[in-house]
């Protein structure tokens, strides 16, 4: 008869003891802990992928709009006052949450109240930081990083999970220890393997963009890498040519291009740089404007004056007015600049479109991308991390050292 009574009546008949049993059966603490373990590994994948992206210099796939690059390269994505990426801290945080969940699987949830409290604290701090980054991204950067958003979602779910675990009845050990141990054992084997495979796949995807011989590029493609009246830095007769496809608003380009300049100055007569425009307009709204003004500057013999001035700004220009301010500082008539770049048939616009079309034809994945050309050596391509490694190879060093 009791089984056929409404739930409220059954609780009244059986009392508090039945209610506690019902609560444990409804959501078992061991199940919550497994979910938290899975969430920790999902978080490690997200933070690990973003960390690899930061280290490799190439962006992960993030849909249209370029939001990932704008967010992850902004000051908001670093620990305040440092250059340490929050992605690194996030990975360590998720790793700690995974270790705590692992400890609970071995000791039993009922014997791990301290790990629950510590995990709750880590998850709460991580969730607040993630939500703050989403707020800054949307309202200050006007960009959305789907990877960062996914991490915030995982952290919020983790906080909810710890809240449920903290309020669960864990005063008694599980009545199904063998089943629990078997399930947890398979999770502890499968999750690390899946994480290694997933991060490894992302690493392969990123590393394929970093460095390698350009065997698939035709002689015709190589021949058009250096256009007539190219924006050049260095001796035009230098045996080693570096062709850089860059965006003046790209944070990595802004750091790497001056470094390449210094390298060329240290190897006078051995290396020259050819600058080609590859404005990532979805990621950097002012990238195309900077490129067009750069071509205007080239006609005045001041291409590098404008380009290095724009790259030297504390932050990449985000408004049209900021770009025009740099143009005025270099000594240009802003009204004339405006007139030229707003004419779709003007040569300064055509030259930017020419470079952009070539970059798309070559299938470039990001900025900066460098092509290294030298007599008797197959063309090579590199990114910001690998370009100096390429130039340090013995075959290039032989030329640089005049041997």
C-alpha cells in the first residue's frame, strides 16, 4: 500500500531516514565526482589547446570573426601585470581539480571532505575569472572567443557540481564499492588517453603550420612572392630573402617584424625583407586601413616610417582616427590619405588586394608567415616561433657568415 501512496505521504510515513536514503539514490555523490572528473579533463583539453596555440603562435580554429585571436592576444588574457597567459594558469587549475577528483575515487567521497572544500574554492575562483574575461571580451573588446566561452561553461558546471557534492549526504560509504571501483578504474584509464589523443591531434594541426619545406608551391608562386616595387628592407642584392606576410595590427607581427629588422641590421648585405600585406580583417578591423595607408606611405618613400610607427603603439589601433593619427605623425596630409584609401580603384587599394589575394591563394593560415628564399636551397615557410630556427640552420649560416 505504501508504494502506491503519493511521494509526500510516503515521506511522512517513513520519516527523515527515508528522505536521506531517497536523496542519496537520487544523486549519488560518487556519480557527481565522476562528472567532476570528466569536467576536469574537458577543461584540461580546452586550456591545453589554448596554451599550445599561445606557444606555437598560431590560432586554433574559432569560427568566423577572429574573436579568439583578439581575446587571447589582449591584455585581459594575461595575469594582471605580467605576460603570463591565463590559459597556463587555467590548465594548472583544471589539473588540480582532476587530481582532487582522482583522490576522491581512491579514498571514497565519504572520506574526502577537505578535497571537496579545496576543489570548491578552486572552481569558484576559476569561474569568477572566466566570467570576468567573458564580460571584458564582449563589452570592451567586442569579440567572442568560443574556446574561452567553453572554458567558462565548464567552470560554472564544475562549481555547480561541487555545490551538489558539498550538500550531498556523504556520511556513509557507498553500498556498491565494487561497481564504483570498476567504473572509476575505466574512467581513470580512458580519460588520460582521450586527453593525450585530443591534445596530440591539436598539436599536429598547429605544428603543421609552423615550419616545413614548401614543396607544394610552384615555381610560379615563388616567382610572384616578390612584386615589382616591393616594400623592401635591406640590401636588394642580399642572397637571403625573407618574404613576410603580416598584419600591422597583429600582436605577434608587431613584436616579430622589428626583431627581423634587427637581424637584418646585424647581417648587413646578407639578408633582405620583403613585406606583403595580409590584413586579417575579421580579427583586426583596422588591419586593412593600416595596410592601405602603408601603401600610401610607400609612394612617399616612408613605408617603414609608418609601419614601424604603427607597430610601436602600446596597443594596435582599433579606430580609424588612431590610424590617421599615426599618418599625421609621419607627416602626411590626412585629407589626402582619406581621399586615396576611400577610392576602391586607387593603386594603394589595389596593391593591398593583390597581396591579400596571393596570401589566400597560397593558403596561409595566419600572421606572420615567413618565406625564406636562398640560392640552391628549397623555399621554406615559418611562423614567428620558427623563423629564427630556420635561419640558424647550417646552410643559411654558411651564407650569413660568408663561407
